[in-house]
């Protein structure tokens, strides 16, 4: 298992992974359509890349056997802005 900062070319896969986890684990529980829409907009690869280029967002990924299984986002000031982990991951990750 490896955790590291993501490269710009990995952002589309990170966004897809985060969106998949969001859809699987959280979407049905969120009753406010605006919150869902804002989350979807935030997770657009182009949006994430712009924030990375401005050094406003640092994206991290955890890989297991070459598969991206977790995505984390840290804003410049240290705020964790996203943390998505596949539910099938072992608890000792």
C-alpha cells in the first residue's frame, strides 16, 4: 500500500474515485439537492486541477495493488476538505 501526493494527470481518476465513493456511501443520505450539486461541482476534475495549480488544494491518494482506494484533499491552510475511502478497504489501512 502506498499513500502519496497525486500528480495532475491522476486527478481525473481521483475525482472519479471520490465521486464513486460519494455516490455509493453518501448520496442517498443527503436530502438537500443543493449540497449534492455543490459536491458534484467541487469534485469536477477541472475544478480540482485549478485549485491544485493555485496551490490552494493538495490531493493525496492511497493505492493498493495499483488501484486508487482513497482520496484526500488538504487546503493550503491545513483544512481537510475531502476524505473518501472505499468501504471494502481493510481496517488496518
